[in-house]
């Protein structure tokens, strides 16, 4: 059964016959139909999705080969009204079986005056977009919440510390300053926490740097906290280019993720060399973050086989004060905020015996 059909503003893609449309370089599954709904072009992504080759489908009627909910009567309004539109949850019967897709239909003028360009996206792809948007919204809410809260705390905190210092000077010499020192020390500790929450909203000066160098620096700091050592597996892609980022902010994000992964390992597993922390880097092509598709995206996986995150916390883990351990619960929220300032995102992928935080950065 067809889902909702959404019409967008008029779009007309025009080009010369000689120029054509090079859709083979795109990772999105694209099918180009003429005014008789015959297939003019099929890119490799569409071949893989549909289970047919471009040669098999060329000049064949799209609806004769792919049996499902789609029909000419569904697509013709887009051409007649010269509007692009989105059809949700379309069922297609293809060579490999039955798949459910979301379909973007765009009228264009490429080979004939009434061509249609079909963009096929699996439901999983759309779910990933929704997931990214939800994470981004969570991060914006969290950042505004903690920054406003920090501002409210900072002023009275300064008053408490000042009053304790004044009290200390007024006390008789034979009176212990133990309690005033506790007040001052704890005020300083809370002040440092507030300063972390009030991190600058803008990026630091970006610089060109090897991503593996940032990872190694963060990893070195974490390993200093584990004198007995941790089994670290490094699965690095040596072909990665240098990236332009604010080094300190990305290093802080990685530091939080690596520290969480290391602390999640069972001490007994560390002792028996069965507890592993894996760091993997790869370059993704034509990858979508939120609703934006980037030509290249760096993915860094921080993976552990530790205790995992309780199921009831999985959907809220990036909110401040949410934590599966005895801590402030600010580490992941801060890391997410730092990465999103670089137009990236951090996603959680938890499977049995494996927890993976994937950091994505557009290159």
C-alpha cells in the first residue's frame, strides 16, 4: 500500500542531449524514465537495489518489470503538474524479493521533454535520517539547557566563594579554617565544571591535521589512567587525508568517547586480556548526515565489549546528566555538541557484547 504523497515546489532539470546526466557517480539509487515510462538510465546503486542490470532494463517499461504498488496513474500527476514529490513506503517486487522504499519523483527535461527521475531510498535510509535529526535536536536542547543552567549557577557560586574568603580573614587566629577551605575548594571545583559547560559556542581556529594523530593523543591520555594496560585494537585506514578541524575540540570529544569505552570494560576481562577496545577509521563517500549529503565523511568507531548501556538509557544517552555509571553524565552531551559544531554527529550502535560510538565528520 502506498504511503503519503507529498508535492514540493516546481523543479525542472534542464540540460542538453549531448551533456546528459551523469548519475553513475552518485550513491543514491536513481532511475530515469522517458514519457512512456521506459527506462533510459539506471545507475549502479539502483542496479544493486533492484537486482537488475542497466542492460536488462534499458528500453523496458518500468512497471512491467517491477511489480508492486507503483503505476502510471501514481506518477503521471507529477509530470502533469510539473512538481516534484515524495511518496512514502512504496512496496516493490524486484529480482531479489520484496523491498519497501521511499520514492522521490522529479520531472525533468533530459532526453525527452517529459522525463521523470526516480530516487529510491530504502526505509532504513529514511529511518537513519530521522535518527540523525532527532540526535541533532536533542543536542540543541541539551546545549541550551546546560548553558542556561551554568549561567544561573555561576553568579551565586562566585558570591559563596567570596563570602568564604572574607569569613576566613575575619576568623580569630586560633580558629581552624578547615571548613572555610572546604567551601572555597568545592566552589572552585563547581566553578571549573561551570566553565566546561560554558564552552565557547563557536569553533576554535581550525587547522589541517592528521585524524590519527588526534586519536593517538586522546588514547594516550586515557591509557595513563589504566597502569595495567588495556588491549587496544587499531584498525586505521592509512589512506585517510588530513582534515581541517578545531583540534582541541575534536580531541576532547574523542577523549570522552574513548574514556567511556575503557571504563565500560570489565576489570576481570582486562586482566584476562579478553576485554578489548577497538578504534576503527574509514572514509565514507556520498554519506548523509541529517538531511545533508556530503561527498566525503570520516567515520571513527570507538568500540568496546564491556558491560554495555542499559536499554532504558539508549534513546536518551546524549542528554545531559544521563549516564549508565556513577558520573555527571555530561561527557557524551559535550562530545556530541563539539562534533555537531563541525557539522558532524555521534551515533550509538549497540549489539550483543558490543557497544560502538561512531563519530562522523564531513571532510
